[in-house]
């Protein structure tokens, strides 16, 4: 979810970041096919986007990274306020590793890393010191065998952790049931990744008022209320969350901001009349457009732009990645 006057930071699997204003993305219907990201960003040939971070102002917060090999890194958000059209380095990566998740943190959050084989590790964000853009990071989880990290969650003990598997099954468990350790541990069982469930594809930090979109490989989208998913134990198989056709699989899960939060301007300081018509999505899927009407789609320029001292400037330095 993003306002039309926010900035989108697109992070790719190769650890680069690209910058785009939300109003530069064409507004489309829920059933539209969308526009290729390659037509919006000047990405390199070997890159695929892995995370999108909406930012209103580049204030004193942090961007937290996680890779498939279990490496994590924290960088001040202000380090990404001067990108170039061709992108800049966001994180140094080993040749056999790739970026899988990015989150915005305050410096005092808790981090959960979930793996595709059903393991998870929980630790304090303060265990990871702030680093520069080109730094490679430190070990966040000690992986077993051929396991890999599939998602990064920025959470707190008051929330629940929702785990979703390929075959449409999943579960919701209190974060407090995951023993907190220091970063680099092997973690604990998160869900049993059996033949019925399939591998883990996503983890989300949720509360009762949240709504989720489940998206399948064949383009099927299901919107559901989290209050209908009761909390169960940690080391369980879970329940069916979405019924899929034979051969179809869940590929992504998106959390929808509750409408009462949108009316209050959310957590990003956006005024009520500046709310967008649904989520900004490169696939053209505006998840909330079927219920939210036509609010916020007017780009007449009546909303005041971000302060000049917060406006990202093009980085034309000779060595932007130093």
C-alpha cells in the first residue's frame, strides 16, 4: 500500500536498488495484466525485483536486508535518498547468494527469518550493527543442508506470525512462542513442511484486524480476514488457507492495511485525502480497489509535495557506491 506521492524503492535479487515515484506507475483495473517493470526501471539483464519499500520521507530509520544464504544487514534509510536512474548498490552479495527480503525498521524491532523447510530464527535488530550500502552483512541464521531463507519479518512480541506454504496451507502462531536467540542460531521449527503443505513461501507479521491477499501462480487472488484464522501451536502442520486447483501453487502473500488505518492516514503521515486507489503493484493488481472506490486517484497536484530537504536527489558522484 502506498500514496501516489510516496517513493518506491525497488530492491533486486542482485542487491541493487532503483527509485520510482508512485504516480509514475499507470493506474489500472484489478483484472489488468499490468505493465512490465522493465519498462519502468532500467534494471540490468540478470536482475529480478525481490522487494518494494514505500517511503514517504527518508527519516532516521533503517533498511534491514536478508539473503537466501542467511546473511543479514542493516543500513540507515538516508543512504538511499540519492539513487541514480541506473540504480545503486544496496548490499554486497556473494556470487551464489541473492537478496530475498527487505524491511523498514526503527532500530528497536525484532527480526524473524523463515526458511523454505519450515525453520525460523528470532532475534533483536540491535544484534546487527548499522553498515554502509556496499557491505556484505553478517550471518543471521545457520542453515541446515540445502535449506534457504524465503522471507524476512519485522515484528514484535505482541503480533502473530503467519506462515504460508505452496499448497495453500499455513498457520498463525504467537511470536512469543519462538524462542529468542542471538543472530546466527539454527532456529526452531516453524511449520512442518510435509508433502501436504509443500515448502514455505511466505511469512507475515499480522494482527486480528489485518487482511491478506493470497496470490497463486495462475493469477488467482483470494482476500481473507485474519480474524477467521485462529492461533495454533508452533510445530504443527497448519490448516487450509486457500483452495487451489490441481497443479496451482501459492507464490506470494500481501498484507492489506486496514481501512480504519487508511482513514487516519496510516503510519506514514499521509493525509486522508491522499490515500491511493489500492496497492501500488507492478503486476497491476490493486487489491483494495474493489472496496475503496476511487479515493486518492486524482493527480491534480492539490496535495502538498514532500519537503525539499527530504526530496531524493540524483546521485551524480563519480563513485556512488563507495
